[in-house]
């Protein structure tokens, strides 16, 4: 159960149980119950938007280079610590090759990267899932999408103002319900994908039973490469530059409508040179 669902179960008018007792029964810290997210300032929103464009242009930029670019290109004095904080908020990670030394992996669930040397030869053999930051007028939201690597078809997507693991799980469940189970689902090692909720999807009797988990390790992994999740990264660049940046949404509803229109266009009408200059729908069997 997500923290949001737990908060919804708290009855502030309960006659027998105090709020502290209800939190204890639910395993919910009281600080989590009372926490109210502080909206980003206008200055932070502007910096985040510029950082997003710089990252799409060159995902190998780290905190030092982003800080330098913000000063040189836009005259903004933003320290590396500030850049690092905003990168975490945006779920942005620098992509680079690094010498492999002793790496302590703090994630609870570890899964190997399964796509190295793998020939993708059919639809639903491999899906890739990721989350990206979406700038809006006066705020931001997140877009989660699942892409079929063979056809480049977006088999599932959703927008949200938070990055709860349950939200990501619902995107996967909906994609499986419509298209059936893939052989492999590839992701990074973000907290949403190493969470208990996400891992339970792959247990016996669950929607993704039998599906193999693959995970990219972008940072501090000498075997990782910037192209490990290239197709979903290209989709982020395409939808932002070709549609969202040109039509900045003001509300979540407007963002959803923008994404719905563009993803339908991307799947059914946009021709991809890498798959024979046909739209993805031509390569994807609709009944898996």
C-alpha cells in the first residue's frame, strides 16, 4: 500500500483511536501524514526547464557541466549542489562510462542487464519502461511510458504529479492487460523499479509472472552504456521537442490531452526510418 493510500485511511474524527495510534497500526510515520509538498519556486522551475533541454541535448552532462552551461549560456549562477538537488527532483541521471571499481549497490533488489548482445527479433520480446520530467507553466509533472523495442510502439503510458511506485505498476498492468506479457522488461535502477510494489508484479499469480526483469546501470558501471535505454530516451526527446515544448500545458488535463494526441500520432502515423519507414503500429500485432 502506498503512503498516499495509507493517508487516505486515517480518520481524523475517529472516537476510539487517536491519529498517532492509527499511524502506528498502519505503519505510517506521522511526519509522512502531515507532510505537505512545497511547490517549486519560479526560479527553480525556470532552471529545471533549462536543465531538461540541456540534458536532452547531451545526457552525458553531469552537475559540473550543467552548472557551467547554465552560467555561460544563460547567465545563471547555480552551484553544483543545487543542480544535484534539482536533478534528483527531475529524476535526471548523467549517462557515462566509468572504470569499474568496487561498487556498493544500495538497491534492495538487484537484477542483471539482459539486453547486452541480445537480438530483438519480434514484438513483445523486450519492453523498456522509464519516467521523465515534464515542464509546465507554473509547475511540472511526470510521464511514464513503456515502449516495445521491436516495433517502437508505446504500449502503455500515464502522467502524474508524483512518482509513486504504485503509479508505475498501474502503467505496467494496463500494458499487459492490453498487449499480453513481454519476455523482458528493461528499466533503470530507480526507486520505483526496485520497490516492493514493482517486484511483486513479477511474482507467481501476478500480471507479469514469468517476465524477466532487466536493469540498466548508468552510473559507476563500467559495463553500462549511454545507449542501453536508447529507444525510450529518443521518445522523450521527440515528444518534448516536437510537441510539449511547442504547446506548454497549463494543467494536468492539458498535459494528458497533449500526450494522448502525440502518442497516438507516434504509434499510428509517424514513420520511423529505423523500422523500414513505417509507423510502429505496422510492426505490432494487436493481439498478443
